[in-house]
C-alpha cells in the first residue's frame, strides 16, 4: 500500500484495541494536527488559489474527523486527554529539506503524504483486525479519506516541483520512513 516499505504488524491492532480510550484520544489529536498542517501549508501558497481551496477542504475534513473521534470518546464515556507528542511525526519532520522555497514546499507536501499514507495503512490494519464493529466501519471510512489526502499531497508535490525529482525524493522518503517505523507498532497510538 502506497509503496510503504514496512507494513504494520497486525498485532498492533490488538495493542490498540486493548486501550481504545487512549487510541481514540491520540487519534483525535492526530486529526487536529493534520488540520493545522493543512492550514500551515495554505500560508505558504497564497499564490495558488486552487491548491489553497483544496487545502481548506482538507483542513475542514480533518477537523470534522477530529469532531467525529471526539464524539465517539464522549459517547463511550472515555476522558478526552491532552494532546500527545507524536514521536513518529517528529522524526519524519527531521527529514524535511530546508533548502530553497520550492524544495521546502515540496518536502512539506511529501511529509504530509507520508503521514497520510501511514495513517491510512494503520486504519486498514484496525479495520481488518479489531472486533469492535462500530470502529471497523468508522476506520474504513477514514481509511478512504486518508488515501485521498495522500493522493492530493503527492499530486501537489508533483505540481509544485519537477515530477521526476519529486518521484525520486518520494523514494527517499519511503526509505527514511521504513527505518523510523521499525521502532514503532508497540503502543496504543495511531503511529506508535
């Protein structure tokens, strides 16, 4: 899926299901951070109205997902905790090129695409492996949305940079992410 080099071990779903309240809180904050990231990208691209329009739609959709997860947390009587530090995302961020404006923007798009790709893959693992029927349906719907976001961010990177260079850089991102994800898959967090 998405050419990810290292798939998530399905046993991660058992860890996640063992503490649904924690995974839901972590997930809600991931959605909030995704909305914030889309808004941050908007501030970098005001001269591209079509991209701004699409990023606004993504930000709104991510906030809607945040709301949906928050509603599930409340409905199930869980406590919505504070924002969590996402070590996986922070490690990915270290790989963003701080070169020219074009390189930076392209890499920020690839960074966003990578997070969406891994999130989608994790939602697929949950859909296929948890017993909770409500969450199976919920995560299947979100999996489709994350896949669309991944496609959008990759498309923007190719639009804003040289497509051949972007494809080469995406391969580098895939390798880098594979090395990072080896340390994850053992906590009840979306990327943990």
